[in-house]
């Protein structure tokens, strides 16, 4: 028997070490090249707002196949060669197999197991669908107190928890019905805390894009994908990708507590539209035959429409306190 967060961490480590996650799910950079291009230009304009530090670390957490950063760097080189010359590319990736895929697209990158080993100095960090894969804990309201879910075999077992973590008290509503479930993302909160402290001290910015609610609320969101289909989350650990929705309000609070400025969260559709998603997609489509042109427009709609990825996915920016609002977040 083990705590859910320990089970999730071990299962995902095994999954990413030996399986191709993109056989099970598709992320925004794989849907449209415009996504990575826009994030690259977001980083370039944010670099300008930060005073053009040279050198500056351009970091991606969870870079997948390297598609997002390859598209980002292509746009950066074409539009802002001064930023291209100043940046030093660093990737946070634990999977040797994924590192090999990234190396083929991103020569010259430096890899890190964790955020903690990044060299000092200002940074601009991009993280798309990274936080949702970090482990969570689940607590169930029982008799006015809390029980924590553990995993035994392929089933949940509740164990009384007389001393729940402080974060649970911060996110739980004051009155919850018997049996209500609260998810606590301590790993994501701790990661954002470290990132924000670094930004507050050394300067820089971060753009976090993921799916989940703006405000923490009761409910369970742990899910698994296997061969592109939903699967029982506790069955066959290491054979499916385990994720959970990201509640953005605790992460924003953690960033502010470190002295960083926070912008958003914004719905992804609004954010990408402000950055020029449809203008750039239309530009690409005009130079293509009808069928691939239609695919380019359909991809943009998939990223932005509210009933697809546009509303569930959100963007949160963390900035040095002295910096102005970054692109897409200024009113």
C-alpha cells in the first residue's frame, strides 16, 4: 500500500522511461506549429520587456519530442535574431528516450533532471502540459475530518488523516459534504514556489499552460490514457499516462508569496488569439493547397474554441515584480 502521490510518481516515471506518450495523447505543439511559434515570440517580446538580458536562459520543462521548442526557435531566429544570439537553451527532462528525440531537433541544448540544477541568471521558462503530470494527493471528507487515499493493488484504500497538509486547509471550501474529494498538488505548488523564488531573485519570466480550473474546488480529476483511450488510473502502472487537472489559484498564490508578479490565468483560446493565432494560421493557409490549408485552420480552431481546448486549458504568467505585463496579458 502506498500514498497516491507516491504511486503516481513511480507509475509516470516508468511510463515515460519506456513508452512513447505521443501514441497515447496529442499536445498543442503537435496539433499546430503556430503554437510553438507564438510561444517563441512571446518569449522574445518578454525578453525585451525584461531589459534584454544577455545571456538569458530559455528553458522548457517537459519538452516532449522537442516540437514546441523547435518551432519556437525557428520563429525567434526569423524575427528576433538578437534574442536568438542571447539565449542559452536548457531542457528539464528525466526520460533518456525523450532526451534522444529532443537532441535530434534541438542541437546545443543542455539537459537537466530537475529545475534545481539550472545555472544562475535570468531565465524565460515555458511549460506546456507539464504540471498536470506531477503527482497529487487526494483527501476525502469523513465525519468532519479527513481520510487520505492510498493505493493497494488496483483499488483505493482510505486511511484516516488526523494531520492533513497545510495546503489542504488553504484550498478546501469551508463546508464540504461527506465523501467530497479534494485534490492537493503539493509537487506542483513546490515547483512553482522554487521557480518564482528564482524569478524574484535573478529576474525572468515563466509561462505555464495546462488544463484545469482557475480556482481550486472539490472533485477528483485523476485520469489515465492508454493507447489514446481512457483507462483505469490504478491498473497497470507504467502502461498509461497519469494526469490530473491543475488548479491555478494555489499556484498563483505560491508565486506571489515569493515576491513575483502573476498574470492570469487566461483561457488558452483568449491568450493565443491575442498573440495572433488566427492571423498566423491564415497566413500559413494562404500558401497551401485547399486540403492542408483547411487542416491548418482546423488546428487553430481546436486550440482556441471554448468547447475544445480553448476554455479548459489556461495560461498563467509569472514575472519579476519590476517587469510590465507580458504579451497576451496586458489589458
